[in-house]
C-alpha cells in the first residue's frame, strides 16, 4: 500500500511506514493490549522529527519488539518489485544486521518476504560490486522444505467436496489422477483446470451436462483451453526465457533432444529453473516440473519456429488429407512425413538429424492437430535415443515412439517397449518413427503384429 513516492528517501519511507503502523494500531484493540504504549509512542514520534534515519527507526522497532507481549512477525509483499528501491534495500540490510545482533538487540521474531523468487535475488544493490554477486548477505534464510504440491489423494478429496454439491457421478479417483498427470500437483494448475471445467466447459455443446464434463475427456479439453490462455504464470515463464538464454537452451535440449541433464544446483541455468519452479530433480536428473509446462513450452518453441519454417508449412498444406469424418488418419500422416523428410533431409548428417529430426516431426504434426488436438512428450520414457509423443485428437489417443536408429536389435527392443507402453495406455495400435542412418535402410512404412498389438513402423 506504499506508493513510489514513499521510497524517495529515508524520511519519506519512515513517515509512510510509521503512519501505516498508526492506522493499524488505532483500529485494533488487541494491538493496544499487546504493544507497550511508551515504546510505540517513541516509534510514532519519529515522523515529527527532522533528520530521521532507518537506524533511528530500527532502534524504536527494537524496543517495540522487546516489550511486546507476543512475538512480532513482519510480512512484506511484492518484494521483487520493491527491490529496485535503494531505501528498501537499506531497510532489508538493517533487518539482517539486527538478526545477527538478536541476542543483544531484539527485533522481529520472523520476517517473511513474499513475492520473491529466491532470497539470494536481493543481493543486487546491497553489494553492487561484481566480485560479491554470488556472496549473498541473505545467508540467514531458513529452508522451506514443505512440499506445496497436491497429491492425487488430496485432489480427489477436493473433487469429493465438489461432488457433494453438484452430484456429477464422476469417477473421482480417475479424474484426480488425470489432473495430477498433467500438473504433478502444482496448486495453481490444479485449480485452473478445475475452474475451466466448472465455468467454461458447460458452455460447450459437445459436453452438454456436468456428467460428461467431469471425465478424462473434460480434463483434456480444459488443458487445451489452458494452452490458449494468457495466464500470469505463463507470462512469467516466457519472461524468464527471454531474460535467461541458458535456461531456454536447457529447456529445448530436454524437450527436443531428450537430453539427460544431471542435476546440479550449482549450474546456473538449472539453479534458475529450480528457483522459478519450472524444473525439478527426479532420480538425479533435471526434468520439467510438470506436463503442462512442457506442453506450453513445446507449443511456444514450435510456434516461434513455425513463422518461417518449411516443415510446418508443409504440414499445413497437407492437413486436409489426414482428416476424415472428424478423425485423424495417423498412418497417412507418417507416410507423408517419411516421403517429405527423405526428399528434404535425406542426405543430412547424423548430428543434424539427431538434433532436429524429432523436432521436424513435431513441427509437421502441429498444424495438423492444431485447434482440435493436443500432444505432449512422455517424460517417463524419454532419453537421448527415444521420445514418445502422445497425441489426443477428438477423443482418440495415438502413441508414437520416435527413435534414433542404433541397429536392428535396438529397433526390436523399441518394438517391445512400445507394446508394453500400449498395454499401459490400453491401446491396440501404436506407431514408431525411426531415424535410420544405415546405408541399406528401407525407407517407408510397414505394419507388423506383435501378439494382440499392431505397430505401424515408419523409417526415414
């Protein structure tokens, strides 16, 4: 509630701070009983004095905290936006000084800084010289180890409350698990999906009533709407990508190339990604925090490249051939892509195809399903040689395994992996796209049967 003018200099800041305290004190009888009147009067008298400084204010605050009947906690919101003001930085530096001298000079019991990504961000003006940029004075911060993410059971409990009001007949466990698969329990995303299902989907004729909305298809549709939104969370994600090129590069390597990035918080881009909540550690590797972030980033990267990309444009030209009766013909998609890729990139070197082959297929696929379907890369199966893309289109699901060829044995192992994955998704048919560098390779598409599963193999 403090304006920009309040940060002009120390007297302005102190006067605004003290007057705000006075307002609180005057309307809260409990404060009158909890805070020593003389100590508080010394604090409020500062605004009528000349040459007041932060040091003098903190001496008065120290007396208020020492004589208060209960511990005093200070909470400051919008810290990142205020950290460009030198007066505010000096205020925070005073807080640290009193913390270090807390045995002799009492001060706030705890200080909570909200709206700041990481306490180390506040090093900017306290120690402006470059050699101290990694030596943050905020080494007094307490670790916050509470996992704020929702579990599947917690999401289900919220859906149970909703169900008691609306009686949709939903399979709460299945819907909760589907929401978790997209969000990994990220609180804002969980709430956003449910909000879209409750408020936006009823307006869509295809769903009709709440019983049809609160299904796996309803979750998928809500995610599709979210991908088109301009939520502040996504704006923040894009902002950080524009600011930190190394972070963008890390995201692209993980998404497109299946690169396994070892987890090391000392590495700058990883540290940033963890700090912003966009990356997390899993089994010693760095992964995207959730599927929603990955889908959003993949859509962003592909959209940026599609503005002047021949592969994307080709997919857009071919689009109508693959759609019939509202259904997607994935066999035909692979056949056309194999021919197009071989004509354009057939003679490119291995390094190029390993880096851009899978990206090319995603660019080709994007305009085909755009507006009706979603796709995402399956994090559990991804590595430098294999990436599975899951396509949801008009209620149908397509499992496509993209592999870099490492020999016939590798392909055969991939076929078995794919059949196991099809079993997990309760699918009878799957697809394999192999980027093969064998000089004797047979380019084209063939269909094979493994047990009760059908696999369409495409080789480029």
